[in-house]
C-alpha cells in the first residue's frame, strides 16, 4: 500500500505547457488511493481544462475565490482548502508562481491556499533552460527551500521550445515516487525496530483441548499498524487470532503457547529499540500435557497447573537502554497496582486498562487506558477506538525516543 493512500492531496496547477501532464498526475494519485482536489491559476486553464481535472479527480476544481459561473456565487474558501490538504503538490510550478510564493504575493486562489497551508508543500518547477538558470529563479528556489518547501528537481532533456537543457518538469511517475520516498524518509519512526506481542496464548491440555482467554489481539495489532504507518519495522509475535496486517513493514510471527511466545520474543528482543507487550499471556499452563485425548471416565477432573515464565519481567532484566512497555489489566487499586508492576518488571511505561471502565478490555473495538511513566506521571485518556489508543501510545513513545 502506498503512503499516499487515504491522504488528502491538493494539486496546484500553474500556467506552463507541462500542465498537460497534471492530468496524468491526478490519475496516478487517485490510483494510489489518494483523495485529490485541484486548484489552478486562472491562466493554467488555457493549458488544461478544469473539466479534465475534475473528471479525473472526481472533485470540483478551484481556480478563483468565487464560483463565477454559478448564479449563487459560492465562496471558495482558501483556508478550508489548505487545511483539508495533507499534502500540497504544485506541479507544474512556473517561474512566475514560484517568485510570487517566495515573496508572499497573493493575487490568486492558488497563492492564497499556499500561504494558508500548514501541510508539507512540494513543487515541481517547469520552464525553459535559461529561465531555470536565471539568478532570480535560483533565488526563488532558495527562498522556497528555506521555508521548508520541497523541490522536485526538473529533469534535463528536450524542452517544449525545442531547446535542450534542464527545466523539464519531472514525469508524473517520478513526482509520485519522489513524494512517497520523501514521506517515508521523514517518518518519525524510520529506523526504529519495534517488537510487539498480541492476542491470547493457548495452553494445551491434551491433543484437542486447551486453556485460552478472550483476547482478540486487536490492541496489539492496532499498535503494530500505527507504528508501521509511521515508519517502524515491526515484529509482531501473536497468539492465535483472526486478524491480518496490511503494512509490509510488519512481520507476523504466529505462536500458540506462552512458552512459544517466550522463545520467539527472546529471539527478536536483541535487535529491537522498543518492546510493547500487549499479549494476554496465560499465567498458568498444565503441568503435563496428556498425549491422548482425556476420556470422561470420572465425574471430576483435576488439572494441575504451573506458572508460566513472565515474558515481560524477563525482558525487564535484560533491557539495557531499550524502551519496554507493558500492559496491566486491573480490577481494583488500579493505579497503585500498575505502578507496582511497572517498578517490579523494570518498565519505562505501563498501559493500564481497568475492567471497571465501560468500553475497555477484551473483544471490544474501544479501550480506555491510562499511561503511567517510570517517573510516576499518570496520563488518563477517554474511551477511544483501539486505533486511536494505539496512536496515543505511539505518540507518547515518539516523544520519548526523540528526547
Ligand atoms: N505478561 C507476560 N508474560 C506473562 C504474563 C504477562 O509478558 N507470562 C505481560 C503481559 O503481556 C502484560 C503484562 O505482563 O504486558 C501484565 O500482565 P498481567 O496479567 O496484567 O499482570 P501480571 O504481572 O501477570 O500480574 P497479575 O496477573 O497477578 O495481575
């Protein structure tokens, strides 16, 4: 899946001959799963029609502050458009528009949107070679780059004028690859390895029966997806669940029992930077697994159970400078119990779930958590979807990783 999937992308089109390529760019962005809106400078409509771009983007195209053709002239709100965008790509970017962007000129809707945009701005210059080399163009590049805008370099080749040199707008495919690579490079968890456990464990009684629990794995999987979407490489060690992952940065290691999970986690721990143990690991396992199916001969059956190894606690002993996060499911004296667990297991952070809270716990799509840090900060959150809870946890870790 592309990092552009689901993103709101505003494409700015300015008046250069390369504007004809904007149609291909819109089509490719839509194919990548992006929501695309187009804002054009008035003169660019002479190079490519709004009808083409609106048909391909499946959205209205904006080129002036009011919709003049409409009798009930509607205000095209530049601030709203700018805030809608997760990314603003200006392609082609002419020397004229770049100079105006660099100097704060605001005489059309595209420029007003540019000045209002808080999202990353990419611009793909397109012009003839001498215009490209002109010191005033270089000055625009320098200024725009100093504002944090990202230049998608023009390529060298035959130009519309017939001359050969630098100034040809990057091809739509190149623009997309450039933006995707730039986003991936800047993700806050790029280069970070995260180990996550999820789901229940099943402890065999005999060849057909086991002791399990109601954990669905949703919380651990949501954390894995969130971390991967922010660039982390994830090893997700999961007990038996009915879930799958969508991000190729996640490697799922399927295990069944607490013992299997212990082994896999210890194999993967050394190379991780952060470990988040969200699995509901069985605390006890049958002392002996019957080799044949147990028959119902007697009226009662007594199973002897022995303690499993506490995976989280074992990691706490060897963690060194890794960040270790545990979960605590409590029913009474929640904060105090969670703080004790955090200390005892040598954690950096504990995520407390209280079964007393509505919307928290197993099987639900929501959760209510309180984060407790090793310096005793208690950060409560409202009931949220598990995806949102995953974001809160990961955002907290990002802050910790970047201090
Ligand atoms: N955990 C683990 N290995 C175990 C048991 C628990 O790694 N054998 C981890 C869980 O993944 C969770 C944390 O320990 O991150 C807390 O588990 P919990 O069952 O709430 O706490 P316990 O320490 O087992 O204590 P108790 O059950 O007595 O509350």
